[in-house]
């Protein structure tokens, strides 16, 4: 005689089932939260987390509601995708919303964001800026993880399958991310994964847990959950101890980072717009110094017609010897020693900011290396860390205007500083710069004319499209608006066009200034909004001299430019997207074929090359979409069939349900109360197969299910052949849908349990 403890009442089982459902939803929600936290390995700071937590929570709530309302999977998928797009647009592109809705303007903005990020996928360097295509895609992926994990767990009765979406994202982040909280995040993720699988197994196997613990409403679930939590804690402790000792755990990620050698050329140019739009407003580093300066990180000598880069081989030669200020031979060149105490806050990478021409290192908490040709100060392989500091002296060179007027520019340190691509676009741009310098004599006067052309006729704005097209420079000249990357790149290009060696320097403006006590030393707090790029040109006997073509900017101690010191300490608002991380994208110029007068306001006509490139991008996106759809069509039915077979061990019943689902897919739903014989009669009425064959199959299923008779393999084979034959004869529309719709695939696999 069984007791009530071993035979729970149906209402008790329903209560416990609801409790376990909620427990499963909560654990999957925590799983998604942990996956969202793991984005800390690709984003700078923690500013990304609030928006990701909101999307994760909202995604699970919407998925739960749609499942309880019994909406079909595909319809629910579309609904969650649109809802996630709405939330992501609010967080990433709020300024583009129309009456609070992400309409055409928002879509254009988002598509441009994603397109720009896609172009930089092979080069992007974590930590990335949140306000980018990467940030938007990350938000959408979190929303889809929430929905798919809920669906795999509760719509298709999966266990481990529910972890597939989170696992894919976590593995990608682990592969490409920086070594930030790696061990803790991994241990937390493993523990949460174990809890999730165990809770889902508990939810799907109520009877088994009752046998183990004895049944009491709620107590069985809570007792089982406590054992699961204990197991997860043990597993996480093991992961914390063993994880760091796994081969490769301390290696660099396979995505090129600031210290890696991903190729012969590096693109360490800051994405200025991305930095200026950084919502975290964190202090990157602070400098204690008596004098403000442009804090440079490196310079880019190589120009390939599209972008400016610095050679990895050149940086590899960095050593311990600093600059030599005695090489300055011209009279009338002032030199001022500037002592700086630099303290790193949140700046990442290997490039250490410093005033130009460092000559003496007084102290440092890290090993520093200097490459004099590019003027680059580097830290060791591990990169900058919070609270790193170094005291260094730089000799700032300030030539007079009269000295520059009589100085030549015929002996640069390398011919690379005059290199130009050979194409028609260069000839056309030379005609443009010839108009700008018309009437100017001497290199200095010509450079001032180019600088004045930009400062007098152009405006500074982040509200411009990102473009790596062949007409980028022509578009910039016609638009007459842009930001420092475009101004510095075009100025340096123009200088080379008139035979003056040039390069693009990267770094930061002085930053927010505040006094330190009663001394003359000032503290300069440098934030993302102070990121900057400026051109430098070569003068024999003096060296590299900066100019400032960017409106609203002016370098300290650069009177020869006729520009007063200035920087933008406000946080500008912009509609334009950002696409990359610190020290990443390059300045671009154009390869167009349209001659543009200096004062023309007519937009440049896109060249054939640009059209071909756009067409190629369309084909790339199309190929990617086809590949993703193919992967879904290949994997989804197999996962569904595997889940159905695991849920139902009775192959006769499973195959019979498949046969009924095939019939319903063609002729419509059958009443759920029909018996096996009545379903067989419907088969015969619709001439679904030979009447004699249908009767044999109906007898086989009835005897097996109700008389508990064993069936031989030969007899079962007849039922299996019946299903396989009709599977191949299903209408083409249904055959296609079964590879796209998990709901239909689940039914055709025999997973629907409302049938005998």
C-alpha cells in the first residue's frame, strides 16, 4: 500500500510544477545576467552593465509572457526581436527616435553603426567603446539569449540545449576579450550553468526527485535546489583553483590587442568620435605638470591611400634610450623642459601618453620603452594598469615663425613621410591644394594657408557619417564639416602633395586643469572627450612641428600657428555612430574620381569603385544571412529530434505521433479527444494511404499502447516506413517550414504529447 507521501496528489504536483517553472525561469535569467557581465572583457568600464541588465530582465519577462499566452515560436521570436530592437535603440540611439519609436532615421543610424563595426571586425581591439555597433549587437544578442534559452527549456523541454545561446556568446567573448576578471567570470558562469541544467532536469523529472527525497509540496523542490546549489558552489571553487592553471588560460586572446602582433601594420589611431561620445566620462589618466601640453601616444607615418598606420616592426625596435634634444640646430628655436607625473586611471593599451620629445625618465612603476622615430612611449606587453605612474621630463620645442619661414623640409628621417599612392584621385586632390596655397611662398606660408582654409571654411562636428569609402576625403571637402581625424588626415595628405614630409600624431589635448596646493604645478585630468589627432610636418634642423587645422582646438605653446590654445571640455551630442575602441581605427582618405573645386558645395559623385564596393558589401551581407539560415536549418531540426527522443523513450508512440503530425500539417488539426482507431478512420477518409496498411498500423499502435504487447522490429519497420514515405511526400511549403519553425519541427518529430 502506498502512502500519500509517495503518491502526490495532482494539485500538489501542479503546485510544485509551477514552483519549478519559476525556479527554472529565475536560473535562466541569472544565466543571462552572468553572460551579460562577461561583456566586461570587451567593453571599457562598467557603463555597459545597466542597459544590458535591463534588456536581459525584460527579455525573460517577455519570453515568459508570450509562452504563457501560447503564442507560436516564430511569432514570439519576431515579437521579442522587435522589443529588443526598441530597447537597444533607446539605449544606443535615443537621439534618433521619432516620437519615441525607432523608425527610419533610427534604422539608418543603427545599420550604419553595424556596417562600420563589421568593417572593423578583423581589426577591432578590446576594450571597445559601448556607443558603437558592437554595443548595439551585444544588447540584441542578450535579448535573443533570454528568449531562446527560455524557449529551448520550456517550449522544447530541453536542458543542456537551453545553454546553447549563452555558451556561444560566452565562448566568443572569452576568445576575443581582454584578461579582465577572466577567472571570476568563468567560475561564475560555470556555476550558473550547472545550476540551470540541474534545475531544468528537476523541473522535467518531478517523479524521480519525489522518489529520492520523498514528496511534500514545495519541500521536494527546495531540498533538490539546495543540493544543486551546493554542487554549483563546489564546481565554482574547483573552477577558481584549476581555471588559471589550464594551458592557455593566461595567454593573450586571439583577437589582436594593444600588445599583440596581429600583423605588419598597426592602426593605433583613436576613434575620436567614439571617445567623445563615451557616456562613462571616466578619467583616463591625470598629469601633474607646470605646463599644459598635447599628450601624444604615437604617430602614423604610413599612408596607403585609405588609412594611416604605424609599422609593428618599427615599434618593436623601441628601447630604453629617450629623445635627444641636442639634434636641434636652428637658431630661434625655444626649448622648454616639462616635467610630468602621469598616473593611469582607466586608459588601456600599450601606448603611454607623454609630452613630445621625452628626454629623461625619473621614476616609473612599469618598464617603459621609447621608439624615437614615431615618438612613441610604450609599456611592457601586459599593457597599462590602473594606478601605473611614471615621472618623465620632455623637452618641448617651440620654433618661431621667422625660423620656420627660412627652414627647408628636404631631409626627412625617412622617405616614407613623403609616400603617396599613385592614382587618379591624388592628381585631382593636388589641383585642390594648389588652389588653396595659390599666392603663398615658402613651406611655412603654404602650411598656414592650408590650416586657415580648414579653420575658416569648415566646422567641427561629430554629426557626420563614418566612411571608409574611396571618396571619403572628397566627401569631407564637399561637406566642410568633420572632426579631428578628418582634419589631421587631410592636412597631412595636402602637405605631402606639396612635397612637405608629414605624419598624423595621436594623443590627447591637455585636459581639465586644476591647481595643486600653492605650487605652480597643475593637475590635468584627461578624459575620453580630450582624445585628439593632429598633423605634424618636418622642418630641417628643427624636427617635427605640429599644426592645428581642427576648428575649436589649439595647442599650448604653439604661437607660430597663429592659433590660441583651446580644447572642448564639454560633452558634445552627436547622431553619428562610433565603431571602435581606443587606439584602433585609422584616418581615411579618398580614392575618388571627381574633381571638386575648393569652394564647391556640390556633393561628390560616387565613383564606380565605390559602387562596386557597395555591391560587394551587399553580397557579403547576403552570404552571411544565407549562412546563418543554413546553419539554423541544419542544426535546429536535429536538436528538436534529439530532444523529442530523449523526452519519449517509447519509439512506437513517438513514431505514431509523427504520423499524426504529418496528417495534421496537410489536412488541419484533429480533435485532441480522438482515439487511435478514430484517427485511423480519418486517415482512410482522406486516402492518406492504403486502407489495409492503415488498419494494420492502427492495430499495431493500439496493441502496443493498451495491451502492452511487444512488437518485433519487422512490424515496427512498417510503421517507420509509413512515416518516412509521407515525410518525403509532404508539400514543399511544409518541408521548408519544418527547417525554419521549431514548433512544426517539434510536432513532426513526435514531441507533441497531447496525442495517445
